[in-house]
């Protein structure tokens, strides 16, 4: 796949900014950006997004930890479930048709946005 370097950098900057401000970015910004703007298929977008999360989350974590904004106990407990869930999710990802993945992902984003707006 021939990726537009400038578009990929812009997408990364937006995801990093949103991640730093709100604690999200990988799935919420990068996946739609890869699918809609860089024309990745849903499977490749998911895997690529996860690869970018490691570095961007690490950079944000340094700042959050530095100012005491991390509940380390909660993070450790959530990580147990997140690692398990991620392993299961990646195993079943290719069993779900791409068009259905897009619809499920879109529904999750809409529900999350509505709950955030109401709450």
C-alpha cells in the first residue's frame, strides 16, 4: 500500500492531540482516518492503529504520570482485562466481514458520543 506520508503525519498529529486532550486517539481517530482518508481496509486499519497506540500512549503517559494524573492501581486492574480482551478480539477479527466491522465500530462511536453528550 502506498501511504501518503503527509496525510499519515497529519492523521498522527490529530490523533496525538486528541489522545493527549481526551485519552483517546487510536481507535477513535486513527481507525476512521485510515479507512476514510488513507483508504485502508478495516482489518489493516485496526492492526495499524494498535501499532501506533504504543508510542503515542507512552508519550502521553509520561506527562500524565508526571503530574499525578494516573491511578496506577486502576490502570493495572483494567490492563488485565484489556490484554485478555485484545487477545480474544484479534483472534475473532477476521471471522467478521469488513462491512459488519465498520457498522459495529460506527455504532460504538455513536453510542459513546451520545452518552458523553448526555452525561
